[in-house]
C-alpha cells in the first residue's frame, strides 16, 4: 500500500513539474473550489500599477498571488477599506478583504525590468 501511495505521489509531482520544466520554471496557480477569477499569469512592466480584477460585485473574497518574477510586487485591494501587502520575489500570499471591488498589482522592479505573477480570486463565502 505504501509503495502504491509513493508511486501515485511521484506521478502527481511529475505532472505538476512538467509545466515548470517546459516553461522555464513558471507554474500557474490551480483553481480552487471557490475560484471566481483567474488563475492567470501576468507580466507587468517596471513601475506600472496594473489592475488585474475590477467590477467585482462587492463580495468577501481572497486573492492568492504567487510572485514568480525577480522583483517584489505590491498587492492592493479595494473594498471594505483598502489594503496593501508587499510580496517578495518567489513568495506567495493570500490577502482577503470584505466587500472586495478591485485588485491591482504594482511592479516594484526598476529600469527596464518587469514582474511576473500568478494570481487567483476566490470567494471567501
């Protein structure tokens, strides 16, 4: 039984690793059972504040953001007040807000650099 579980685990790991190996290390977030937006991979130019989700019908929601790039990003949520959270390179965060209305990501790279993120929006209800 343990060997069957180990084989199954290795098979699942290889399925998840295959896109990373083929795509230079980038892996998209998988949808969850409560996903209402995304998952989407986004590249943002240095210094740009990009709105990645808007027109959200003021629901209680959480954004999962994986910073897959080489520069930090700032995640900004508006709705039920505003909130900002900095996400260092190669880190993932989950940030929730009651009455969420919009999500923006600010690329903190400098010069001609860029930021790469994968994000997903999930209902918290």
